[in-house]
């Protein structure tokens, strides 16, 4: 064909509108309708930029052909840039879809490399077509462009077939609505391409590359604004925090909790007030609707910390509370200033729960440094605990076994001991159980910590026995929740066996639970372990929920009377009387009695009077590192 025939069916409109659309999308991305932090998302925004270059290249191609047809090199060059851009954008899109459908991670890298090679071969073959005469080339002053057998089209078809395979082959992994939408979009796009190719036109080719990308943006990444308050949703907040962190931006947060009760939505007027307040008060603020009635305003701070704090102060203390008079909805307003350790939504949630929980309704304040310090210490501890659990090392040096020798009243010597956990971490040193046990339970890492304690206790026991010390057993504390784990028994027994320690040298201390739920399971676990000879101690008797019947049914061996009972008995004859009778009843039923928290001679006398079997307390020894226990034992 003659050169002017190349664009006889071409209209600039298609590429101009594609380039403009790309530009607008990029603006939207900057304005936070979408966030660029999510890794996969960056592929999408890169693809948009590449498509934009492609559209411009095709416009350039048409211009060159029209106004300077004799510049053959430019004709090829613009065409090559155009085709390469489209293929690379398609490559990014293909990779993105591969991730989206949850393609197995271990095969992902290989697949990406293969697709990369295929696409780049396509690109090179396309560039070489003037030489190979396959595709778009010039011969004897005439131009040729084959309809289907050209590198560009072949590569395009391979990618489309692969995407179709992903959508159909992995259909279970992609939620139905997404899958169907993508299939419809791809079908439409393929139809346009076929029509275009058949008509030897490429007016709308670029837009067929853009349309699936737009679909992805809307379906997967859009963060719509609430039109009344101007807020975005919780996912947007999560992305925002990650984004701010990556860029090491300073962010202040204002958290507004409004008790909406049965009301389903924020009253319209209040929503508008919220909108004007945050829009006019801070230039760099964004508002998020964390959940019903909880709004989080994030303020990106560039300037001095003090000025920002003053502004926060007036907003929190003066501006926002005014509206309470008009709406009579209970509120809490909390500002977080300088909280650079908030690295993800979970952490923000934790600090919100922590700080809001300590506030009364209809109060507002800036979280104190002390509070944030305490909280960030807690966060650090949790990180360390999680790290310990992840590393899964039964000898982790951060977990320490301390122990407290227990005096046997029948023989007058120390022959058992209770193992007590501590963790020693960088920055804060030794941390005691009252700080971390609860949180370790909540985060479901307690059992791993316990296994480390069992391992280290067994090692110490083995050593003591080998060195000829007389030690009957060591008791280890467990949380009731751990027993629900179906592997509980084997986990414990395995460690005991690995350390070559006789099972009867290990005892388990349990505190009674509040509820009857899972009573059966706990009962079963205890029976299973008792068969091995493991002894059971009931911890903290006399606090909370002690229940005679259950003590008996659970098959405990030793009852540990809590220190609080001792203390009561010291000043109150009746309390003493009750304790003595409890102790007597247990003994008659065949249980052994241990008194804990014996700090003084006076308390010891009380216990002796109750016919105690074992005594434990500061009077004899504080908890000591297990390596020093030998000092208390007989050989
Ligand atoms: P607990 O099982 O009642 O342990 C006894 C606690 O009382 C220990 O505190 C011990 O240091 C303290 N104590 C001992 N003698 C006296 C005394 O004469 N006077 C006073 N006032 N206190 C005394 P610790 O080591 O801080 O442990 C606190 C709690 O943390 C333990 O209470 C136990 O419930 C829990 N805990 C400790 N280690 C572990 C563990 O490995 N796993 C689990 N799940 N919980 C543990
Ligand atoms: Ca205990
Ligand atoms: Ca206790």
C-alpha cells in the first residue's frame, strides 16, 4: 500500500481520548482516590503511564505519516514505541492478574520470567519486522502490514489466552463478581481488537489496553469518598498508614468517637460540620470512617511539631466539643501527636482501644507522652513476642525460666520448685508476667512461650538430676486456653521425652476458668497427661471462681492456696477459720496443700497451723534464675 493508506482508516480521536483518560487517571491517583502504596497497585499505575506514552506515540506516528512521509526511520520508530508500550502495559496487566487470582507463589517468579521473555521477544520481533518482513515493513517504496501474522498481534493473543486461562482456570480464587466483570471486559476488548484488525485500523487499539486497567482500578483499588463527611473507608485508612510510613511522613491523628446508639448514620448536619471542620482546619488532612461512629482524621505534618500540637489542641479542646451542645450525642475526642510507631492499621486500632478505653464520654484530650510511651513499650513487647513465636526456637534466649523453691514441710527441705516465666528483651530488659501473659494469650502466642519454658525447665532438671541433686519435680504454669489445642498433650510430652526427663518430674499449674465451656476438653487433656504420671496443681485457690466440685472432678493433686487468703486470715479470725477448714477438707480428700506468698514468720505459723504440705514465698526465696536453683537443694 502507499504510505497514506496506512492511516486512511485512522482517526486521532481514539488515541487522544486514551491519552487524556490516562492523564486523568494519574491525577486521580495522586489525589488519593487510589493509593499507590499497595505493591500490586504500582504495576497498574505504571501500566497507565506506559499506555499514555503508547497513545502519544501512535498520534506521533499518524503525524509523521501525514506530514513527513519520507522520514522512514520516524515512521518505524513511532510505530515501534507505540507497539512496545502497549505490549509492556499488557505484560504488567498480565502479571497483575496472575497475582490477583492467587497464582501459586512458588511458581509465580518463573511464570513472570517466561511471560517477560515472550513479551520481549514480541517487542524485538516487532522492531525487526522491516528486516524480517514479517509484520510491518517497507519494500520497493510500498508499505506492508499483515493482518494477523505479525509479532504484535501474536504476542497480544498469547497474553489474552493466558489471561483467559487465569480467569477460567483459577476461577475459584477470584470472587464471582470480579471474575464475571473481567470476563465481560476481556470479551468486549477482544471483539474490538478483531474488528479493528479486520478493518486494518488502529483507532481504538490503545483504548482496548486501557479499558481492562480501568476495570481493575474501579473493582479492586477504588477508595470512594463519603459525600457528606468527605471521609474514606477503613481500607483507605490502612493504605494511608502504610503509605505515610513508607515516605516517613509525620502524621498526627484525631480520633472522634460519636456514640450513635441505634442511629444508623451520622446526622446530616453533624456530617457537614465534620466536613467543614477538617477541610478548613488543616490543609493536609484526610478523614476516614473507621467504623460506625468512629472517625479518624490523619494530618500530614510538615512544619514544626509545637505549632501542630497547638492547633490540634484548639481543635480538640475548643472547636469540636462545641457541637455537642447542638446534637447531644456523646463523644470522645482523642488526638495522637507524634506517633511515628503506628505502622499499620492494627497498631492504630490497638492504641485507639487502649487510649479511648481510658476516657470518659464527652471529654477530649491529647494522649499524653507517658501514655504513648507505655503503649509503644507494649507494642514493642508484642513485636518481640511475635518474633519469638515466628522464630520457633525452643531455646530462644529471650525467654527466661526463673523459679521459686518450695519447702516440703514433711522433710523440711526444698525438693520442688515452681517455674516462672520472664522475657528479657533489648531496650527494656527484663519483663515480668503481669505485663505480657495476658497479651500473649490474646495474641495466641502463649503456647509457644510455654513450650520454651517446658524445654528449658526440662534441660535444667536433667542437669540437676545428673549432678546428683534431689529434686522431686518442677511445676510449670499454663493458661487454660492452651489446653484447647488438640496437640497440647503431644507437644508437652515430646519435649519432656526429648530431654530425657521422667514425666513424673513435671507438674502443670492451672488456674480455674470462669466458664464451664470446654470443661470436657480440659478434663480429657488432664486425664491424658495424668496417665503419663504428670501431676496437676490447682493455682490461686481462693481467688475468683474456686469451685470444690470441679477441683475434685478435674483430678488435681495439689491445691495452691492463694496469698490473698493468707492475708485475710491474718487480720480476721473468721477468715482464718474458713481457710483452715478448707485446707482440712482438701487434705482429708487426699489433696496436698501448698501455701503461696509466705513472706513472714507470722504467715508461716498460720500455714503450719493448717497442716500445710508445702510452703512457697519470699520468706524462703524470691524467684531466682533456674541455673541457681541448686543452691537450695540437697545432694
Ligand atoms: P502465680 O502462678 O500465682 O505465681 C506466683 C507469683 O507470686 C509469682 O509472680 C511470684 O514471684 C510471686 N510470689 C512468690 N512469692 C511471693 C511472696 O512471698 N509474696 C508476694 N507478694 N508474691 C510472691 P510472677 O513471677 O510475677 O508471676 C505472676 C503470674 O504470672 C503467676 O502467678 C502466673 O499466673 C503467671 N505466670 C508466670 N509464669 C508463667 C508461665 O510460664 N506461663 C503462664 N501461663 N503464666 C505464668
Ligand atoms: Ca503458679
Ligand atoms: Ca498462684
